[in-house]
C-alpha cells in the first residue's frame, strides 16, 4: 500500500502586542478572518498586564489578566503564548529580544501582526521594535536565543496595526495603508475583548475610555468610515520588506481579498 502523503501544515500568523486586550482592540478581526481562511493563529502579549488595576496587587492582577487572556485566545481560536515581562518593563534590551526571537523561531510565522511604530505609549512602541528585530534575526545562526532555538529560513510579512485614536505620540494622524473589513466577525471580536472584564474600571479611571468595548466599537467604525465601504474595519501598514520577504509580498491581500481595500490616499500622504 502506498504511503499517504503528509498533510501540509497550515500557514501561521503570530500577533505580538504589549498588553492583554491590545490584540482584541486592534487586530482580532483580522486574526479571525485569517483563521477562517485556514491559517493557524498565535497570540502573544509581551507584558503580563500586572499594573492594570486600581484595586488589586500586581500578583493578583497578573493572574487575573492571564486567565482573561487565555479565555480571549480561546474565543479567537488562537494558540496562547505566555507573557515575557511586566508592565512598563517592555524595554528594548538584549535579554527580552533573545526571548522573543525564540518564540518567532518556534512558531515560524509567515505573517507577523504588531503594534504601530508610532503610538501613545512606550510599551507599544518598544513592542513593535522588539518584534521587528526578533523577526529580522530569525535566519541568523550566530544570534543566540533564550531558550536556544535553531534559525529558520521562512519569509515573514510584517503588518503594523493602527495606534489608539489613530494618532502618534505627537498627536499626528496615522493613516492606514490598507483596510480589512471585519464587519462579519465584529461580534466575536467584541466577545474576545469582553473576556478582559477586569479592564473596564481600570481603563475608565486611567485613560478615560468610558467603556473599553464602546471605545473599540468607535475605533472600528471610524476605520470603516475611512475606508468608504465597510461598516467595521481594522487598518494596517506594511513594514519595509528588506530582510523579511519579497518586495511585493502582501499575504493579507492574497488571503483576504474579499475583505481587503487599499487606501488610495495613503501614498500621497506618505513622504
């Protein structure tokens, strides 16, 4: 009897963000659509979120937010990865870079979803920087990771999400290069964000978001309106291809063609 050919593994996408609930705010809709298209999705928040409470100790907050993140990842159908540090400790340092590079080599994603390089807080900005460098080092046999992981040769297309309020640290407007229509999966995205129930009171007090669910809805609708064609959307910018993938690589366009819209105003506004 002839041997049965091994079924090829699905392509993988890895979302790397700063805090528990950042994935749900900015990129969960795109992740859900990629999962529906057959990709294997992975979920990593660099920080444990231990400072995200006005009531509880860091230890209790850390444990609570871990449970919420695991629940949210399950709603999204994503493989959960443990956090690597605590809030305000996402610093561009070699030890953290070695840890994150190990995760990227283990997962071997073809798509990497990360924060905007311009955002309102340093944890988000540093997360983007670390993720990009860790991905760049994936094929370097002389770069040691922690734990040790063998270098990989796959191409990675990197996409940057929109910052909160669509503005950078100097309040400058950040335009998306492309829109992904998330209308069909918006309610499930919202359910995943609602799994982070401990954050309602914290975000109300610390960042004036009233309701974090309403804040996400408003950002989603704003991006939908900006697209000129979708009710709800997420916005993305592609990272420079050099050292990562083919110059024309745009797997979101290839995989999510029916949900994809290129922003005709983006290049005109980019220096």
